[in-house]
């Protein structure tokens, strides 16, 4: 190959040409492929490599609940995260801006749903959005909107850093067994329940300590103490229609094992302790306990 700027030629050891050459009549730009790095052998860890071992259970209502081998717990609710990251205030500001622009407000209020399996309804949504797409994009690119998004990003980064520092004390070698919850329904299938930035938090935490993914299967259903299946607690609640009904309490579970003497546990704290147990088994080179496998359901 020839460098027209310096007038020298050079060669490369293997072909990286990506099949694209662009020119404006004066300068030529050649698209090159960046070779992928070959994955090296996976590093193995043991318990001796770490001072603090955390089991972390991510979730929706609580962004995460973590428990270490000293039975210390750290948690952060999604509500707390959104408030401290200034998401709540930003939504109020955006709503005020939209109320002062009738065309934008009309487009938002009359917007059809895209969550449908009906081709006809999806076609109506596409037709509605194509007519108003430019209007909505222009309004979202105004300077106040861009400044507000940048402000949210700063406070979000600050909150994530604070959470990571709570889990990783200085001078300590820390490992976190992070539950592999996928958070697939981030578009808001569960109404009035923010999803939290679970995957973003996982990537940020990996910059501070060693993060090992742990399969969450049955971790919230099995009691940490006796490895028996937990049962839901029930309570009477006043429903929106004015009727009192007996309903399951999601966050509180009950153990029927006689040895546990009717113990009740917090669902997320128990799951984080189970996550820590599975991480410790992985560090010791042991198999996953039977109570946390699919054979346990047989």
C-alpha cells in the first residue's frame, strides 16, 4: 500500500480490507477491519483470592440487594436510584415543556400503541408516527432537552459510583456473584414499576471488582438455612374496588420446615444469600447444590 501524504509505501501482514473505499476527489479513505482479539484462557479464582464475597440479587422494585459473608446487607431501590439520579425531576420538567407546545402535546397524547400483535394496529401506529416523527425529533434536540439529558447522565454516573464504592471498600479484594436476571421487559410491561439500570450497574461494578455471573434459578424460592422450598405469606388487603381480599405478599416468604421454627424471610435478602452460596461453591470448584437445580423439582 502507498501513503500519498508522505510518499512512502508500507505493507501489512494480513488483509484487513473491509471492502469500502470513499473519496471526495482529493483524499481517499479506505475502510479497514480491526482484527478481533483472540480470547485467552479463562482465569480461575479461589476463595483465597478475595477478602469480601458478595451475593447480589438484581431486581425491579429493588435495583439490587447484596449480602456478604459477614451477613452485611446493602440495597438500593429503583425509586431511590431514579430520585437521586434526578430522573423524577427531569420528567416533571419535560412534562411542563410539552404542555407549553400544543402540537407536541397532541402527538404524545394521541399516540397509538406499538405493543400489539395485530398488523392493522401496528400499521396505524406507523402511519401516525411517520407524520409526526420530525416534530418530535426536533423538540427533543432543543438545547434545554440536551442539557437536561447531560445533567441526568452526570447524576446517574455519580449514583452508580457511590453504589460501587459501598460494595468495594478500599484495600479489599472483592468479588461479587451477580444474578443473571435479564430484565427483558424494560419497555414497561409491568406498569408503574421502573426497571432500574441493572445491566449498566453490572458493567460499572466490573470496573471496581471481580464480577462473576450466577444463575438465579430457584435462589428466591429456596431457604438459605435449610435449602427447603419457601411458601408465600398471605395478608388481607383493601383492593381498589373497595373489597378486602386475601393476597400473596411477594417480598415475604415462610419456611414450613420444623427445624426453622416457622421462620419468615425477606425474599430478596434470602436470594442474595443463596447467590453468595453459589458463588462460594464456584470458587471452591464444587458443583451447584441439588436444591438449586432443575432436578430438585422432580
